[in-house]
C-alpha cells in the first residue's frame, strides 16, 4: 500500500476513535473518511482492532523519539513532558485516552505492541545513562518508565487533574532523589 494512503487510513482511524471511542470505530467509517474501499482495509488489517493497533504504532500523531539531553535526569524530564503533552493536549490526548483506555475493556485490542514499540525507543535513554555511569546496573528501566508515565496517567486521566508544567521535573526528582528527609528519617 502506498505510504500516503496508509497515512490517510491511520489518520482516519485515529480521528474516529478520538471522536466516537473504540465502540464507535468501524472499518466502514474509516473507509468513508479515508476514501479507501473497506475491502482494501480488510486486505491489510483483518479487524478494527488490528487496524487501530497498527495506527497507534505507525501514525505520526502519537510519534515518539527518545529525548537525548545529555543526562539521565534531563532525558527523564523530557520523557515525562512528552507523556504529559500526549495525555493533555489534543489531538494526541483524545486518541491516547480513547484507544489505550479501550484496551482495558477489549482484549482484542492488543495495546502491547504500542507499549513495546515505545519502550524499545525509551530503552535508549537508559543505555546512554548506563554508558555515562548515571545508572546502577540493577536499575529496571521498565519500572522507571512505568512509575513516571503512570504518574501522568494517574493525575491527568484517572484523577482528571491538571498536570502542571513543573510536574515532570518534580516527578523525576521524587524518583531519582527520593522523598525522605535524610538518613534514618522515618
């Protein structure tokens, strides 16, 4: 399939899921919006779940490049800032919340590919930090990402609170520096 047509299909898919949710997403609707015959879509993606899964990974709307600021702290702050923007600024926020939220209720919508692809890119942050000596060998990069990204999801999506501009730096500081007052503090 031509890259331009594929991009139009993915864009239509993501716009529809943002507007109507996963339950309102149909291959027929995507076909109508993208100007592609639905049989063409089914030839490439056997279901709306497969189509949405591909769109989440391949679309530029939710695109992601691992930050490289020169330090672990800077990279993590930039990473959290990216998650903050993704979950709070349209159109990304509408798409991410609708599509990834639907994955909880619809096992056929396998969001693991989206998260695996994203984590594969995030891993670069930790590999660079390890080479610079900023990260202990026993550190679990996925745990770190889960703690930081999960904090944004919790605040923005589940609690419906504003995620302040200083939240990324505060969350990274809490993780890297801890929250205790000092040695032996209870």
